[in-house]
């Protein structure tokens, strides 16, 4: 039975897991694409989309919520000034996951998580 099983744990304690996701979202918003495992990308995607939606709101309360959840004021500034205006008319779906193969050591499925509007990786 899978009662009470919510989300992926990744073999980490809660604070370690949340820090990992904050750092992954920060890297995604800074570089506009990251390469990671499929499971981590699926968990990171939601948090990144929430930050971009806060950027679209644009008010001071949204900015403070974004800084509180991300912890990087300079990256939040980039979201509010550069990234959010790109998606002003888009109601969601700001990121995409592209499968790029398997990791050599443990055959974990690797993906590229990127903001929509970026070029597709070469095949």
C-alpha cells in the first residue's frame, strides 16, 4: 500500500531536500536550462513555475514571497525584470523537460529542464 506517500524523498532529510530544490531552481532561472535526472527535474519544475508566476504578479508581496522561497534576491530580480515579462500572456507551462539519455555510471535517465522559448538541444 502507498498510503501517506507524498512526493519523492531522494534519500535526504527535509531541509537537505528543500535546499537542493532551491539551488536547482536558482540555477534554472540563472542559466535558463539545467541538466539533471528525470525525477529531480519533475520535482523542480513546479517550484520554478511558482516563482515565475510570482514574477508575473509583480507586486512587492510577490517579490518577498519569491525571495523567501528561493533565497537569492539577485535571481529574483532577474525573474521579475527579464523572465516574467516574457511569459506575460502565457497562463502556465513555462518549463519543458527534454530527455537526453542515460547517465553512464548508474543508467539514471537524464533530462534537460529548460525555460520554454529556448532552442532545443542538438540531436
